[in-house]
C-alpha cells in the first residue's frame, strides 16, 4: 500500500533518498524499499514515519492504518515536508513528458543567480 501511495504521486518507490531527505527515513538501498512491498523488508515505525512525511499524511494516522507504530518521535522531517507533499500530490496529473520538462526547468539555473551565465 505504501509503495502504491508513492506511485500515485509519481515518486519512484526505489528512491530511498526521498524518504531520507524529506522524512528522515533510514539510509538504505533502493532494493530495500522495493522489498517492503513483498514483505522481505520489515516495516518499522521509522519507515512509516518517513513515508507519512513524504506523503503528507499525519504520522499517527498512517501508523494506525498500517498497524505499525507509534510514529518515530525522533524523526526530523524536512521543514517544508507539507509543501513538498502537496507539490507531489499536484504533480500526479502530469504525464512523463511534462514531468521531464519540469525536471529540466528545475535543474536550469536562473539568469539572475550568482554564478549563472558565461561570465559567472
């Protein structure tokens, strides 16, 4: 279920760096996240808390839904986790071409940024 919730938001389940950067999730390989879906990796409260922050669901609610908790109170979520979760939710309507365009635009420096352009 957690992997499908990520997929609904166009977040690749094999991106553990997203769980770590936004939800203070564990530092693991992509395959470990995929194994959550098959049960080969044990779902812990640290995973549930990280998924909750990435998905924009209150950690206590997600813990109750999946039956693993309580949430990890020590987790240090990204300060903008709610806005990032909302952005992911809104981006679910974009197709692959549109997502590629957004990614390209996001990685292109603005002309007003220091160091941008040929002189900088």
